[in-house]
C-alpha cells in the first residue's frame, strides 16, 4: 500500500477516484509544523533561524501519520503546488525523518486522471529554493508583526496589529480617501447638438474650437458658442469608415477571477475564495460523484496547456462553428513579475458544462464555475469584429462629432462580455442615416449641461485586488486574506460596495508614515516580493535577504519606541467617585474595551467594568445588585454582578435574583421557563 499525503481532506474523495486501490490518502489539514503561536520564534542572533514546533492540535494527527507512513511501501507528499505547499511538504518530510534528497514529492495543478497519473510517474525531490522563499516570507512577516504591533499598541491603542503587506494595503485605502477629500472639483460643460436629416435625428457632441480640442470651462464660453452658431447650418467635413477588432480576454488568474466575481456576480472575496476552493477540491455532480471541476486557484499565470487549448478549440468548433475558432491558437503572455508556476484557472474538462453541473452545485459554485468556464471558452475564440463610422461637423469655428459602431461578427462576445465599470454613450449613435461629405444639416435643438470633475472612486474589494497586483504587493494567495483582515480588525469599513478607512485605520497609517515610511510603502514592499522571487528562482540565500531587511528595520523600531509621540486617546473624565480613595473615575481603553479606572492610578489601582456600556439583565442572587451582560475572550455571552470584583457571582444564564425553593441554588431563565441552575435539581416553573 502506498501512502499519498495531501493538505485538505476535501480533496480525498475526488483524488481516490484516480489513484486506485493500491493507495491510501491522508490529509494533514493544513500546516502540521509552524512558528510558535504565542511567542516570537525567530532567533535573530543565530542568523534568523526559525524555531518550528508541532502545531499543538495536530499532535494526535501526526502520531497517526507516522504509523501509516511506517506501514506504507512508499510515501508520496502531494501538498498544494505552491511555495506554501512546498514548505508543508518539507515539514512533513522532516517529521517523518526523510533524508533531504529523498524522491517523495509529487504535484498536480488539477485533480484529473491525466494530471494525477503524470504526477505519480514523475516524483521529485522537495524543492528547497521554494521552501526557503516561503521561510523568508514567514520570517519577514513574523518580524514585522511581532516587532511593530506592540509599538502600535503602546502608542495608539491596545490589540492593534501591523503587517508587512497588510499595512501597505491599508495605506492604499487611506491615501485614496485623502485624494477624495483633497479633491477640488473643476467646472466644465458638455454641449450636445441634435441635427435633422429627413426623419432622423443625429446626436452630436462638441469636440473642437478652431480645430483644437475644446471643453468649455464656464457658462460664458457656452453662451459665446450659442451666440456664434445661432441660425447656422452644420456642415459635414469628414466621414471616416473603418473596421476594428476586439481580441478575447485571457483566461482567469486569481486576481482577475476575484475582480470579475465581485463586479459581475456581486460575490465578496471570501465567498469567491471559498467557492473556488470547493470547485478545485471536488464537488458532487449528478452521475459522476465527487469530482474536481477547475484547476489550481492560486495563480498569476495566463498560460494554458496545449491539450486544454486543443480540447477547447474542438469544443468551440462543434458548438459554435469553425468561424469562431481562430486560425492559430490564442496565446497569452504572463507579465514578467508573475511567478508563472501554474496554468491559468480553467475548467478541467469542457465536457462538464455549467448547465450539466447546475442541478447539484450550490448557487455560488454554479455561478462561479459558469464564469470560469465561459471566460476560458472565450479566451480561445475568434476576435469580435465591428464596423465603425465617424462623422465630423463644422459650425462656425466649432467642431462637433458623432460615432457609430456596428457589430459585424460577435466572436468571443458570443459567450462572454467584459465588465465595464462606467459606460458613457456620449457622442455614440445608433444606426446613422446616409450622409455625404459637404452636406449641410439644420440644428433641431442644442443642450448644454454643466458638469464638474469627479474625484477618484474609492476602492472596492475587486479594484483593491487589482491595485495590489499591479503594484506588486503580495501574491495571489494573499490578496483575499489581506483585505479580509483589514475589515475584521476594523481598519476599513464598507460604504455600499466601496471600502473606506475607519478613524483607527487612518491613525495607524499616519503613525506608520511618521516612523516607518521607508518600509511600509508600495515600492519597498514590491521590492521585497522580488527578493523573495530571487530566492525561489535564483537560489539566493534567504538569511541574507532577511538580514538586510532587519538591519534597516531595527533602527526604525528603536526610534519609534523611544519617541515621546503618542496618538492614544486621553482618558475621559466622569463624575463617578472612586469608592477606595475618593478621586474621580475616568474611562480608559483596555485590551477588552472601555473600563472605569481611578484617575489617581498608579497610587490607586481601583478599576471596574464600565456599567454604562453593559446591558443590565436580571438580579444577582448573592447581593441583589443588577447583573450585566458581558462577553468572554472567545466572544461567548455571560452574566456577572455589576459590583464585581466585590461580588464575583457569574452565570452563563440570566439569573432571576431568587434562590431555588428545593436546593437554594440560584434560579435562572432558560427560554420560557425558570429553572434551577443546579443540573441535579429538577425544579422548574413557567415565566410570567
């Protein structure tokens, strides 16, 4: 029996279809060894060596893995085909005691018979260049997170975090908000002239003045125009006819899939990521069982295999006709900064159409699969062809223009239309009547309209992903996680579909700009991504890359920590008197929110929960005071006496303040009944 080790247990069923009876599949459920969860774990003085440890909750799983590996004839590690997956393979091999040069690693970009069979036929050694690139990323991120976050907590507020990529993404959102706030609108006017030609009305727009591009800046310029063209005819000076073609878009990368899913389907990043993961790992299809539908979902490449390309072209020919198949296959070039480790995201087979799978797929999975399927299908189709006509009119010294566009051949648009953020039909016409150069037309009506320039739009999740990719910040696997953490930590919030920074997010960015502008910026972060690529591609020493970063970063940390500058909110004064020393109590911010503390701290250390923010529910059965609703560290609701810490009574249920007539335990409210809190007592009564 051969043992195949994978990451996700959700792949197991689909994978076993292609492995056969001689294989057993074991899932690590992600990382099994990593940096410590509650300590720094990097030995800076010892060349930045990471101190890896077994993930605590994986100890039993590892014992089981060791037993299965010891009993297996051969062990093959098939973690995900990326740097993180390579690192997980390396950790697994280390735990199992494999030699560094052992041929035990297999990888496939899709869960299909062909891909799995090929992987089994070509096992390889673990690629230490990829492992080291991932180690460098983890160490860099750990250094920034563990060294910078405490300074934010000290200088701004408790429970804050910073991140090497996260903080730069936040800066993009904050900088965009500043652009919007500082934007000064400028007045301009559009002038639309409607001309008569027999029974037709032709809509033209102002384009030039004395043969130069012209946009009126104020009403005076418009009034001058209206006066000068009054009663005059519009003469056709030029008619241009042309043919244009529109090339099909490339198949999806991670970022373009995320953008289109939000723009076209309204699916958030988290929903898209979850759905794509399920389509990649395997979903139930009627008549097929559990099978994978798409290739690996974390990629920045637009490359596709020749086999997939040929199969797609054949499918297009059969369904749409040979005229929809380009003479030569469409080849797309991946940008230079991409890792290009995998193919683009595409369906594994064209045979399972979205409609065939619709019956058993969830709504999100169906819609996303349809989007991926149609995008790949379109990427291998012929160009769309258009006939264009452009007509220029002169009236006095002013030039007006109208353009028309007619589709002659739909090409790839037969199955897929690209998303356009804002569409304007100014100066566009439907079908134009027959026109000739030199012909003069009468003005039917003219419509000037005052407008103002608009500030740049706030980022959406999709446009922020696009910006991160274009600027080289992060990698396909990190886009969604980075944007999600900004929202979860309340550094950004949504206004409709747009992202805006919270006051806390702005404050963090302002502080980081003050002390860490040389490292928390787009250019430096993109440079570090390139250095990580150099480790993976050129086998550069990862310790050197980390050391060079630390040498500059350490000094910045020291300056920020030593500075007296603080952005903490001062304590809020109250009229509440401290019962211990007679001083006034103030409201402070703590790790778990606001609380009351004596203004004479540290001489008087009296502190208690802020009752003004705590919901009063029930009565304390010990002292008769109000009970208050609170949350535990894990977010679970419980009830405690408002006189805490003098009275330390607490309950997971709302107490009535009364004692049980049978056993004298506190009575609590459960649903529509009052019950004894003692589980061994059966006393109960209906609530009023």
